[in-house]
C-alpha cells in the first residue's frame, strides 16, 4: 500500500479554493440547478430545500407525526409570514407534481390546511 502523507488541517483550510483538487468525475453544478427546489422524498417524509432571498430554506414534513418544519421550526409554533406560507404551498404543489395523488402528498395538504385554517 502507498503511504498517504498526513495533511495539516489548518493548511487545508487556508488554501485558496482554486488550489483545492477536485474530485475525479465531479462536476460543478450550474446556478440554475441550485436555484430550483430540491426534493428528498421517502415513504413517510420529504424535505424540500430552496433559496428564499439570499438564504437557503427548508421545509420538512413527517407524515407519521403529522408535523411540518420550516427551517427546523415546527410551523405550529411560528407566526408565518406571507412569503413563508407561499413557500409551504409551493412545496406542496411540487410534491404533488412529483408524486401525483400519493398518500404523502395528500397528507401534507391535509396537515398544512389544518395548521393554516384552524
């Protein structure tokens, strides 16, 4: 086996990005792919990440617990802004588009309607 030289973590942090070697076969994502929402869907939950202004935001829904989290905070405990409500609705539309008439999509819509229309 080849001896792998130990690296100095401080030296690695201070190295300019242009000098950091890229991983073979990796591609730099385009800005277009980063600006559209990303969905991570499992059987009983999903997470949607997206840009909200200059910040990255996330919405997570857990069907078994019937809870929705916005940036890690349960929306039941938040005073939602109009833009946050719109993001929650758009996340549901995106989920429905990806998983039409799925139980997960229906459960998300029911949960969000229950929270927004008590």
